[in-house]
């Protein structure tokens, strides 16, 4: 666009650019927009559901195993506060 006259000098067609191709794959898995958006949305829902379930159900067992291992070694389990002291 010409800033002085306001005339449109060139219109960019970004449908065939590499970056648009990557964005389409990221957002729609290279499917038509209506179908691809649903596929990506449900995939994201499944991912977050399994991540939350794994964090909830797997967390206590992991903490219990860390406590048992530290009791055998005579050391404390590593967490954020001990990592900060180690790095100081």
C-alpha cells in the first residue's frame, strides 16, 4: 500500500508459502479446516487428560519410591529446595 496515496500496489498470496504449510500442519494436521480442527482439539484433550491422570495417580507412587530409596541410602530425596542448595 502506498502510504501517500492509499493505493494498493501489491497483494501478497501466502497460501503457497512454507510457513503457511507448517502452520496448517500444526493447526489442522493438513486436513480440511473443519475436520483438522476437531482432530487437533480432541488430541489435545486426550493428551491433557492422560497427563493429569498420570500426575494424579502416578505421583504418590513415585514419591513413595523416592522416600524408600532415600531411606536406604541415608540421604534426603532431591526436590527444588535441595537442588537450589546443591547449585549454590
